[in-house]
C-alpha cells in the first residue's frame, strides 16, 4: 500500500514534528475544537479520523461528531476506524493469508500486477495455538513438541514463509515463541506507528 497522504485536512490539523534529525507528519488534535475534553480513547480515535480523512469514508462530519461527543446521548453516527496495524493468531491469520494469495493469483490470471495485492496495514501473524503436547515429563519436551509441530504442518509453514516474503508489511512469528497477547506486548506493539511513503514519515 502506498502511504501517499490521503487526508483532506479540513481542520488544518496536519503539522510537522521534528525529533532529532527526523521529521514526522502528525495530525494535531488542538486544531479541532472540543477534542480537549475527550477521554483518551476517543482522542486516539479523533487522531485516526484526522489522519485518514478522505471526504468519503471519513468526513469532516465524522470528526465533528467525535469532537462533540456526548456521553449521555445515544449513538447517532457510525464512525470509520482504520487500524494502524493488525495482529493475528494462526487460526484467523492463516485463512487471511490464503485469501490474499488467492486474490493475488486471480489478479495475475486477469493480467494485473500481483505486487499490488498486499495488506493495507502492517500485519503480524503469531502462531500460538498449533503446538500440541505430544511429549511431556522430560527436559526437552518443549523443543520436541515444537519439532513435531514443524514436521506435522510443514506445508503450512512453507506457505507462511512464502507469504512473509511475497507480501509487503506481513511478518510471521513462529510457533514456540509465546501466546499472541504476550508476544504482542513484549515484541510487536509500538506506541507510535510510523509509515513511510512519498518522502514523508507519517506518525
């Protein structure tokens, strides 16, 4: 996916943040009246809407709706949210990569550019449900169970290795590393996401 700036920037919120030798494009909440009173979770959503405002899926009205949020009112408008990244575990992630591979094949069959078929956001797949306890009660039980898993599902791991190389912004965490939530918190999660494209870094 190109990270070309698609924000309509109705509120003039786009700004530049200089950090050391690096320059980042950011979207300032203080450009939108009312956001200062929002709870933190809705400030995160407001920044997301400012950054992804395109005039169609995300409009000025959506941003105004968040800025004027009333905790006591019934919800009256649906808000578009665009995740900055996606983390998956194997039971949901493997079918997703199969779908992307199938789409890529169909695009190729129709004469299109298969390299354009990629996740729209960085995607990380943590394989955490597959390892079965076949061996137990010995010092090498963990290592042996992981080995058996690779033997049992070798084709799946060859496919995922292909996917990691074929798709942009797709990474696989192998079995035996830990459960998805632990791996996410300890290794994958980022406080600020930075996407590069068209000569700019968008934070």
